[in-house]
């Protein structure tokens, strides 16, 4: 899709003619000047190209019968087919460029790859010409221009608020000041003060089919060739959401198109994730990368960095107040991809309509609250999956609402005869898509601001999210809880705080779960010492969790919970019930992390998580209103894990590990304190173009900049190797192994030497 330029703003959403447009600059009112309906126009660069409008069928905007509707859509498709034929010859010519790339051009691309992969400065890059005079070099400006030409896409800049409140597109396209903070859009010379750089995804998705690589072509067939097995959940294709989509026609602006979701095996399933991260240690500034994942690729490679499509980074310094405005260009592109874009299947030697659908959105709770336009963990209805009511601590100014299942002793419940005293964890009041959208419309089109605010508090919804324009998404089931943040960053860490007596100043009351300081110090020391006997392939080196809390990552907590915790906590509690309760969590987590889940596994989860939460409230919360902080949303959310798995697949399909890793790769790109977000934009664009070139022209090996792999001899070492060297490394980037009689020994050395010697290996000696 050719994205709109800043001078040609994207199309506007329809306004509700019965409701005045409420714009409240600088206000926290939930009615934001972002959306005024669910429907979006699909604009075209060609003035004669038909657009999808609800009013296109019938003069009053009502759709005709189904046959007329589909016939009308087919006429439009015929028009598209005729108008796009002129592009076929150009696409064929561009597909042949890969065979025309010379060795000299590949050398220039290697220089480009070296700069991007190592975050080399422009000044250092220019010195390479003099450091290696025998090698052909061009200036970075020319090298970058050549890479841009080969990638066949350019970033599209959009003006945005200098304080990152909103992007000046859609309803904001004609504004010259921010509607939230009143900051001007332009400086005294008429230049935009800040811009958001959007990187189109359509050319990058097309490259997967236009690539000459047979391996890429084979990998892209994974989703289309996937076969579900009864009673087993292996991937998102086994989820009920995907199965439901397969039976539905695609709709745009309430118009039903001729094709169904994933009719063509080449249709691409996409996931979206975002997260806020701080580019500096002081954590005063934040930015938000927008990442798209290709679920057509096999699970073992779909989260590789080179396959992640970053479509932009919302610049800081603050969290955006209007996320929908920054996502506007992406929504337009998603809508065009739902209709279909002309693409060349290089291996089938034919043109086809490439379609892609966003089916999953994931991230931590604040990120999902932002993109779903809900109140989140501080709201009266904090859970996005169900309508359980939250309660505040009695006689406290703390605005956070907590969600215990048993609230029978809370003063508000005792004073109300109609209040629910105890929720049954297996029959929570689940939200549905229809109810969610109906409530969102009520809030969006309330006649007064006061009424809108009242409804927003009542429903926990601030308005209509722009993502609701995509018929491939279901609210809220397409937004599952992120298992990584939920379990390893919250539940596990909160349990540790409870065991160490440092959870928000709450004592153990009638419980007996706090560990003596010297016991926890010993557990921390044993955790750090385990590094010497754990192969690096298992996990990163565990830190001393008693002293180095800041260095304890989600990956480390995952390993600790499953393997170290059950050993180190054994017989450490004064009452065994607390250890048993922890072990029950370990069992449930291990089931969730399986690559395949059977019906029996799901039943264990459906029974296990409710029982675990009920036991948690009994052991820790103890049903005391003053102890409500022990029942945050993160404890309640584990009750929805089984349903999330049934609807969207195993937890690995929607956890934030790849998102966090991508954010980590962005940090070295920041080389300026004054312009950190411009640095990020430059890196995202350049790395996207480099990955595009690798895919489109099958240049993975020439541009990998890694030593070629040597022939591997599995499970064997020569006698000479052991005799000559004090340290050897298993072929294929394996673990280092040291000979104790020859190698230098030190107290703080990490020793991963665990070798199992088979008789057949000894025989070779």
C-alpha cells in the first residue's frame, strides 16, 4: 500500500450525526477526539478507483441483499484486476533484479549490513574506505540510497505532537496545535517540531512470495498446510477465534466481500504487539515500538528478529494520549490488505491477491489498555476479559481497584443487599464482542461529557478503539493476557515479595509464609552458585535473587520457577501448605508451556487455576479488606489463561518475549541525548530495508557477516582434541568444556561442564 503523505491526510472516520463532536483539549475525559464511528474509508491514490463505503450499496447507506452485495464487490474486484495488470510487467522486471545484482553491489550491501548490525556511526563508516583501500567503497549516502532502491519501499513521515500526545492524521489532520497539551505543531519557520515515521508493511509481506528462495516459499506455506488434530491445541490455528474466522466473509465498512478469511493458503495471519521502553536509565522518557509478527512462518522461526516487521516507533518523551492517531496509517494498510493487493508468486509463476489479517494483539496490561481504550487495572472493572467489579481499600486514598473473588467482608458489600459477595471462578461474567462494542458506542456517543465519564467508569471502556474497524479481531478474546508479564514479571515476583515480608508493608497476619532473612539469603546464594552446573543452552546465568533483583529477568524467573525453586524452597516454609501451593503453580505453568495441549491438559488448567487462586486468597489475602492489595488484577487474570488458550492457541503464540528482545536491540541505536527518537527511526528504517533485501533477493548468506558453518560430527571428539587443549567447544556453537587438570581455576568461574560419555565414544578413543 502506498501510504498517504502528510500533505494528503488519511481518510476520516464517520461521525455520528446525532451526537455533537466533543473535543476536550488537555482533559482526562474518556471521550477523546480520535474516533467517531467504527467505519473507515479506504482511500486510493487513484481518484477513479472505487472506495469501500457503507453507502455504496443503496442510496440510504443500507446494504442490499447478500447476492447484490457480493455481486457489487465482484464488480469492484474486476476493476482492480484490470487496473493492476499494468503493474505486472514492472513487478516481473523488479523480480529479476536479484539475478542482476553484481558482486560489487553485494560488497556495498555488506558494508550497509555491517553498519546496521554493529550500530556503526557515520563517521566510522566513512573511515572504512581508508582502512581497507583494496575494497570497493561508496559513501554512506550512496550506499543507503542503493539499499533503499533495492528494498522498494520508503518510510512515510507524519507530523505529531512534540510531547507525543497524538499524531496529526485523521481527525487531527487539519490541526496546527495539539488538542491535548496545546503545543504548536510547527516551529517559527513552519517546520514540524516532531514526526512519527511509519514503515509500510505491504511491500515487506509481498517480498516473502516474490523471493527466489525456495526455503522462504516453503516456510510461508506453514499456516496453509497446517492440519489440526482433534482434541489437541498446537498453534493459533487450533484456536476457536481462527476457526470462527475461517467460516466468515471479510467485511470492510459493513460491506461483505466475496472472500472468506484465509480462503487462500497464501493469506497471511498477523499479530501485533507494542510495549513502552525507556531509552535511558533515568526512565524519564519512553517510546513505543509497533511490531507486527508473521504467523504464516513456522513457530521455530516466526519470532526471529529478521522476520519481525517494525512499522514504526511512537516517539517520546511520554506515553501517547491518543494511540489510535499513531496507528491510523497501519489501520488503512490493514484494510487494504484485507481487500487484497496484487502480488507475484515467484515459485508458482502467477499473480494473486495477497491478503493479510490481523488476528492477535498482545502485550502487558498497560499496553493493551491503551490500544483497547479501556480503563485498565485502576478502573472499577479492571479486567478486560470479564466484568468483575473491583474494590478500593476502605478508608484509603489509593485509587487502585482490586479484584478478590471473596469480598464478603468488604464494607461496601456488607452495606448492599444486592452486591455479589463471592464470585465463582469457573463462571465469571465474561465480556463478549457484541457487548463490548455496544458499551464502547454508548461511551463514544454520549450526549454530554459527564454522561460519557459516568458510562466509562461503569463499563471500564473509554470509547471505540480504532482496531475495531478490523473485522478479523474479536473484543476482548483477540487480546489475550501476556503469559510472560503475567506469571514471570508479576505473580512470581509478588510471591517473592510476600515470602520476604516486603509486599507493600503488609504483614502475614494469621499466615506463616515469611522466610527468615538468612534463609532467603541462602536461597539467593544457591541460585547464583547453580550457574556453575547449568549448561548455557538451558538458561541465562541466574543471578543472586536476594541481592541482584534488578538483574533478574523474566527469562531467569521462568527457569527459577520451574527448576530451581522447587528444590531451593523445599522444607523452607514453617508450614508445608505454602510450599505445596507453590508447587501447584509450577505444575500449571509447565502445562501451559507445552507445545501441545490435550483436552486433559486443558481440564487440569480449568480446575487448577481456580483452585490455586482460591487457595491463594485463603493463605495470603485471608479475606481482610485492609489486605486488598494482595488481590491485584495479575492474580485474577490467571483465571482466564485456559480460555485464552482455547481461543488463541498456546501461550507462546502471544507472549512478549520477542517484543522485549526487540526493544533491547533498539537501545544501542541511540547515540544522541538530544535526538534519541530520530536515531531509533533511522535504525528501524535501515534495518527494515536490510531485512527486505535479504528476503527479496535471497541474500541471507552473503549478508550474514558470520563465519560459515563447518561440517559437524555429532557426539564425537578426537583423542587429540582432549589431549592438546584445556578447553574445547562442541561443534555448532555448543557449550565450552574444560579439562580440570589443564585449565585455570577460580572461585567465580562459570563452569557448564556436564558431559555424558557413551560407550561408543570411548571406543573411538
